C-alpha cells in the first residue's frame, strides 16, 4: 500500500468508525437493514463536514464537488453515492484519515445539540 493510499480511508469504514464512536451499544441497529440506513445517514453527515473523494481502479483520488455531494444520496452502507443528474452512481468513496477524528467530534456536537434542543 502506497503512502497516498494510507492517507485515505473508504467512506464506508469511516462511517462505521463514526457510528461506533457516536452510538451506544443500546441504541445500535439490531439488523443489517437498519445498520445500512444508519451508515448511509452518517456518511451524509460526514460528507457535509469533510471533503469526499472518489478513487477508481487505483487512480489518484479526486475530490468530489461539495455542492453536488450535499444533494446526493448514499446507499449500500455508505459505499455508493448517487448524485443528482448522474446516471451512474459513484463508488470508490474515500475520506482522508486525518480528517475523520475532528469530523466525528463536530458530528458529536451536532447530534448532542439536536437532542437537547
């Protein structure tokens, strides 16, 4: 694995890490359908905070335009993104590893604010 590849993490893995950090075991999804929906939701929230990249067939990751990503729909447990107006969904979704911890903290604050308000 190249150093550049080590800097990136699949979005589905990042969503699972965030999910595990943010959701208590008691509140975690009990079945795969709910878990997939939760991961898709977390992916959307993460994508609103940090840059999202697409990397296909070993090519260098390319950043996806945030103004388009925000209107997209994640599916398959954050593995696929359907952008409006595009026939084919995007896969190979990645985030920078270094961006994830601060994004999780920002998401934690966002979620705790929505619960208290």
